[in-house]
């Protein structure tokens, strides 16, 4: 038996897939504990895992930063956005280190599994404390830069022609210049812990960890061949139904076709997509299920008038909903996109920020959906896009081809297998009861 400590931020889209991996590790006979904020605790403990909460990390401040980032993730406030990112990714590292060192002393994990945006394990602990570290990407792509993909976050096309390669190269140079302050900050943190400066970015440094798991496929990620051998594409890591959640009794009775509209669990701004869908899809001969991601919207008043064919819920497990869905309308979060592709569901993607433009571009290149800029979103444009996906079989056929390519891939089980192999290759410690 090996022991694994999973370090993850307490956002559903981040910790849900890692709970799924933890369950696969548990079935294989391993012991798993989580380090995260209090929002993740109920789910983690309900699934039977030990939980170590943030002690020195200010979780409330992190939440404020994360839900403010959407406001500043636009072309006219890039400097404020970068400042928020640095405050989150780097400003919390010393507190993370303090917390994690205490947990490691108590739990004595064979491997620490960290998500791509929790930096203490890969920046400090891997070298300073000699702790094996595996990285799990919370996006459906590998963030390590290389010539086979444009810089992440801009939603640029795959660089396969002279023109697209030139655009990607220019964007890479711009991103490197704009990221100079982040690199300097990372090296300042490392210097405080007695470590040498990095030769490149933190994202590049993540590629030197013991294992780097990507919850999608190489084909979806531009068929990249420029990555180190420790990067492994494991397939979708889909886990979105807690143990005690029953299938909604009303779901099977809904009229088809069924359109699911979601802004995910991380959307903190105005419900622009839900409002456009309420206006554009109400009264049509189809069923619409909207989910708010658990956000309080003061009932349906925050969305607008709803037709009799529209149902609004805080949360419906995609394990129940997606097999019945004919079209997904989404902002393009990684977990939602991969779940839809695994079910062969075409998408309208209205990408807002973070990894969503990347996911939207990959969906469009796969022929499995339509992208609408959030700046051009309105009820009429959304209704036309949904109509095209329902009536033009090419989108559905492409989505089903993606589904067929994913069939048989179990990202949760494959991640557990690779992590088990990593643990077997390092020295063992006796676990301490928690």
C-alpha cells in the first residue's frame, strides 16, 4: 500500500476529478488524504478520505481573488489581472509550504499530487524536502510550452501553417515579456527557501516533476509531440456525482430534444449565458435545463422571464444529465467539455476566461461545436447556434467521433495506475493513522 497526499484548491472543477482519482487509488488498496480549503471538506470526507484543511493559507482571500479575476480578465485590465494571478499563485506559496510540511510530517505520503495552480509542491517541496511530486492538469491540455501549441490562454489555432506558426511565435514572445514579473517573483520565493533560480517559467518547471497527468487526449490537445516523457495523456477524468446524490426523478420525463445550459461552478460575473438562453430558447419545442453551479441568483430573477420549457436547478450531476442531452451550451470549462465529448454531445461554447478560449478552439477544430464570443452573445445568435447543432448532422457526427475515440479510456483508472507505479518506484514509509 502506498500513501498519496492530494493538494488542490477548493473549487469543484479542480477537486472533483481528483476525488475520482482518489477513489480509484482507494480501490487499488492505497491510502489517500487531501489538503484543501473548507469548501472541499464535505465531499472529501463523505467519500471516506482524510482531510487536512488550510491553516495558514487565507482561503477567504483566495476566493475573493478567484472570483474577482473574471472582472479583470479582459483586454483593458491585463495588468490588474496579472497582479491578481501573482497574488494567488505566488503570494500563497509560503503559507502553503508551512501547511504542507506539517501535513507531510504527519501523514508521510509516498507521493504528493498537486494541481497545476498549487505551486508550493513543485516550486519548493520537490527539491527542498525531497518529496516526489506528480502534477495534475486542471485543464484539458498540457500547459508546458512548446512549438506544437500556441501560448496557453489565448485560444489561438493550432500552429500548423506558416501563418499560424508566425502568430504563435509572436504570441509566445509577448507572453514571455508580460510574464517576466511572475518569473522574478517565483525566483524570489525560491531564493527565500535557499533554492536557485529557475531557468524558465514555473509552467516549464512543472514539466520536470516526476509525473504530469493531462485529463484529455493527445489528439484533443493539438496532437502534441513536443513534450517530455513524464507527460501522460490519460483521457477524461470525469467524476461529478457524490455518493448520496440520487438521479433527479424529473429528468427522464423531459421532452426531447434536451438542451443543457451551464456557466460552470467558477463563473462569478453576471449570468450572461443563462440570460441569453432564457430569452433565446424559451417557448421553443425543446426542453432546457439550466444549472447555476450552486450560485445564489435570487431565484430566477437574476436570469429573466422563463418559458414553460425551461427548468433552472442549482446543480444536476452530469453523470445523469449528459447522456440525455442533445446540445450543450457552456462557457467551456474543461470538465464540462470533456464530459460532453465523452457522451458525444455537440456544444455551443461562449468562452469567458482562463482555459475556456482554449477549450472552445479545440472543440471548433474538432468540428464538434460552435464558438460565440461573449462580447457578441445575444439571444438570437445563441438560438441560431443551437438550431444549427440540432439540425446539421455534421456537428453531432464529429462529437460522436470524439466520443468513439474516447471510448474505453478511463482517465481515473489510468491516473491511479500511473500514480501507483510512481509510488512503487520511490522509497516506502509506514503511513501514520489520521
